[in-house]
C-alpha cells in the first residue's frame, strides 16, 4: 500500500463551524505533514510531525489545530476559519526528514 | 527567508517540442526534489538530486543540479500531452525537515 488517503475530498464550512480533516497512511512512514495550497501557487508547509510529535509549526494561526493520534493517522482540526483559508489542504508522509514525500489527493476546502 | 524561484512561470509547447524549467535559489540548495502536479491532482515525486553537478535521467526527463548548488533544471525531450502539469522543484532543508517548494512552472502541451 503506497497511498496516503485523505478525507473528505471536498468540504464547505461556515466561519463558525468546527470540522476535521483526516489523513491516513500505512507505509510505516514516521514523518507526516500538512501543506496548504492556493490555486496556481506552490504548497506551503503548515505542520510537521516526526515520530508522532509535532516538530514544526510554521506560525500557523491557532484556528488550525493538528493532531497525530498514532503513527498512521494525522488530523487537522478547523475552527472559526476565515474565507481566506479556502484552499487545497494536502497531507503527506515520508520515511524520514531527507526522504521523498508521498502526497494524498487533498481536501478542497471552501469557507463561506 | 529562503526563496526558490522557477522560470518560466508558464510555457505552452506543441507536442514533440522540448521543454526546460529552471530552479534558482537565493541561498545554497541542500537536496533538490522535483515534483509534478497534474491539473486537479496532487504533487507526485519525480526525483531527488543531492550532489553538486549531478545529472539524472528518467526516460525523456533530464534533471541537473548546478555545480554551485544554487540552481537546478528539468528538461523534457519531445514533450507529450501526458507531460501537462505544473513542475515544482523543492529544496529539502534537512536540518529543519522542511521542504520549501519553488514557485512552479506550468506546462501546457498541445497535440
């Protein structure tokens, strides 16, 4: 299994809603990532988990809250988002820090 | 902070023509990775370059890492419509586990 699975594929939420994005991989990878990608822009790193511990937070607003329940799962909890947070949210995983990333197909998020 | 720029931003070629995208950094690059993202898709890893002056080939794709490790390039020979997508270089800052993506080059190939 060489896949990173993300759910949901699409999400529309209001600014007062709370929702969660989910990511799963069964490749035994020890590093997992959240990226945000706006249309026609490169992916921007948000968070890095290494061995289930948060190792990088790229100064992301607290309305985004990551969670790594175990080595296969990564969540991104969303609360009180703004319309400018609308984007494609990509999860990725890798064996380690210097290895290639495997990306999931992403969650297209729209905040109304 | 580090900036990784790619040129051109966009290129439209006829099928069979060659294509090159260049990746330039304001600082010395560590390890360069190249990814391809099809329209509506997600980035897919193509290759990693580590050594100064390194050249790697994958069928019609040739990847180079500059001697001074300040730039890299991807050359596609005889493009096909399946090459359509955005090509990103990305610098892997191993000390901080951060992969910094370049600005990307969008390739359109007409049959």
